[in-house]
C-alpha cells in the first residue's frame, strides 16, 4: 500500500468511526487512524479560553487532559505554530516530527503533532488536522470535559451564558476576515458580540449591558437574540434596534439598558452602514496607518425609550480597510496611576501589529494581553473588540490609499 492509499484509508476510517465517538475518545480515534496513514504518536493539543496554553487531549479524567503535556503559547514551538498559524518541523533530533495548526474555518483551536514516515509530506498531516478540527467542533458542544479542558479558572454564570451565545471568534471568506476577543474571559458581565454572513451581506453587532453580573448577562443575551430574530426576518438596522428595545422593555421594564452598534456591510461593494445606540463609535483603519472614528448622531441606549431617532451612518470602504467595534472597557482600563489605556493606544496597537503582518486573531489576542497588563491583570469592566477587514471587490490587498478616510455620510430615516 503506497502513501496515498494509506492516507485515504486513515482519513476515511477516522471520518466513518468519528460519527459515534465522544470528545473524550478523539485522542484514541485520531492516534489509531493516523497510524493507518503511516503517522505515529499523533497527539492533539487544544488552547484554553484565553489562548495562553495548549493542553493535550488524552481522553483520561474529567477534563480529558489528565496525564497529558501542556505548552505555553508564548515561547514554545507549539505556541509558535498556533500564533503564526503555520506548520513547523520538530526540534533537534526530530526530523520527521511535525506540528500543524488545528482550525475550525479560521478559528484557531490548537495544534496537532505526529511523526511522519519518509514517504509522507507535512501537507498530509495538515489534511488530518483539518478533519480533527471538524471533529473537535462537533464533539465539544456535548462534552463538559471539553469545556473543562479549555478553562484554567473558575467561570461565573454570566460568562457561561455569554460564551455559549457567541459565534466563533474568527471567520474568513474571500471578502472579509472577522475576529473578536473578550475579557475578562471567566468573569464576563454584560458584553456580547455577534456577526453573520449570507451571500454578500455581512452583519456585525456589539453590545454592552448595564452592570457586571448575571442580570447584565441576561440583558445582553436577550438583546443579541432579539436582534438575530429581527434580522432573520429581513428587518433593516433601524427596525432591528426598535424591536430589540421593545423586547428589552417588555422583559426588564426600565431597570436596565444595553448600548450597541449594529452594522451591515455589502461585501461586494464595500458599502458599510450602521446605527449607534448610545455606544462608542466604530473606528476605521485605512491604509494600515490612518485611524478615525466613524461618527453618526447616536440614538438612546436600547431599553431607555428616550425617543431619540436612530440615524443611519454610511461609509464607503476601500480594499484593506479595517473596522473596529469595541466596548468602553477596552479604552477605560486604568493602570496603577489612573491612566487610561485610551483610544489612541488601542488603535495604534492594531496598526503596529498589522504592519508586522500578524493575523487578525493573533493581533486581538495580544491586544487583550496588553489591556489586562495595563490594568494589573484584572479588569473592572468587560472589554470586547470585534475587527472586520474587507478585502475589496477585486481582493487587491496591495492597494494602499494615500488619503485619510473621507467624510462620513449620514441618512436619517
């Protein structure tokens, strides 16, 4: 049996048997069928919620990681594979050992390691890793062991709500890259984000509910669900906001409120539209060096019923533009001297790391580490960022405009 035949047999066997295994059986499943493909000592390492460590999936113990190895994301070979999203050969004396990323689409899940035979190429291990990524995603939703493996701290109830509501933290297609990050990961209160893609239509949303407890988490969850419900019925942004407010008032009276940015992008043309419900304005980064807030007259926060009409802002994006949505916890994080992280430091951080060529998810991971470090490792408010990069109608990523963003246009319905 040649290498191609072994590979096909290993992948089809893994796929066929994978229908009837749980998360804690994945390590054994992958190792056995990788051996059929000629690969030995195949091991899966998945990242924790904060993307600080990579923990081996062993299938032993309540967290499915008992007896396994753990690697730091910072300063290790597996960590470099994870952060750079690029395969690497093992260290000295490990010429046939390879490490490759494990992805769900473009969301980074972890890394896969295996020793390859002489007649195999690392691309074959990447094919195995692609299947492993799909198996991990389909099995972890029904497994408390997977949730425990991904946690290094105790999670509060509000965070349990939020993480089960959020879409994946990274998505990409030929038009856009979307990535998001949230802190404090284990003690979230009222922050939430949302996005959805249908054809050329891309929707973005970010939410910040009053307070920092499970009550705030419930309000944010309800706001996201209400927006999704209206959006999926074909409602425009202004109508989505109005109906979401009605639902919040119906359930909470005027005891709470939620600020939000709701945005739509026509990915074929680059036309961005949005409404602001009492939230910090979006930021546009152009040409990798210009940063400007996208202002439009804000309406009142959702749930306050102050009668301020929503205004629809419009901006024509250019290829390579990035849109940042964020909550105030990012820029208001203070150091020991009371100095805020600030909007300039925030946007400058994104610009500098973009210039370094880092993937958007890695830039946001490093941003959250910087925000946490600025606030001595513990935030007093939620901090959430969503970043969208538009490739452009022609996907010409090398186009670099030399002028700053044009003036924003506004339409009042």
